[in-house]
């Protein structure tokens, strides 16, 4: 049985481009629910199925990644605060 995360895709982009995100097309609901890097320069959105059209408008992206690919990235010090 496949886990629901298996069909999700993730993309990392510059926080300066948050206004491009169309929240009806991703699993986040608003700017306030988006995951940001520790230094708050990067953000992450996820979706299921086809890549949303707005993704092609983002200029400095990393990804898209699968769930298996994003997990180790999000565990780095860039994304996880380690006191």
C-alpha cells in the first residue's frame, strides 16, 4: 500500500517570489502556512499530480523533488533549526 506522500512533489524557491504562488494549486493554504528555511530566504510548496502552471514562472528553483528526495534536504541545518 503506497503512502499518500508518494505522489507529492515539492519545489524550493526564493521567498521574494511568494506572490507568484497560487495557493489553490498547492497543498499549502497561505503564506503563513508555507515552510521556510531557517534564514527565511527560501520557501517550499508541495502538490499532488501535475505540476501547477505557476511553477514555470519561478526563476530560482530547486526541484521538483519527490517526498523521498525532500526528506533529507529538510533535515539539513538550512531547513531545521538546531540550537
